[in-house]
């Protein structure tokens, strides 16, 4: 049964259980602090991940946005909207990373 977490993340959980538990608790507190839906939260986090050029986070939030009901078109659009802010090369890279999740 897949946990949805990367092998790297699982390894970090094993090595630093208290640290990862604290990071997860902070994430849950942030999610509960406002009115955004789960889908909207993952689209926002996807945008931030793309801006940071974090391939793993782009894939993770793309996958979680799908699970929360986002369509592939909504996910791609969330990234394309960033073109004038983070630049076309960064957007193109994020879209490439997402294709592995959206296919």
C-alpha cells in the first residue's frame, strides 16, 4: 500500500521522526487557518513549489491537487499563470515535471 510519500520523505521520517512530525503539524495548522479548499491549497502550494524550482514538491502538490479534485487543465493553468511572475523557463520546467504526474 502506497503512502503517497516519496522514498526520500519516508527516509527522513525514519531518521528524524520528531522533526517531520513537527513539520507536518505546522502544515496542518496552516491548512486549518483559513477558508481555502484542499484543492485550492494544493494549487497555491504548487505555484510556490514551481517558483522555488522544487521538482519533488511540484510533483507532490500536482498529485495531491489531482487527488483533491483538480483537473489536469486546472493544474497546468495554475502553473501557466506564473509565466509573467517567475518566467517562462521556470514555468516550462514545472510543466515538464507535472507531465509525469498528469499522464
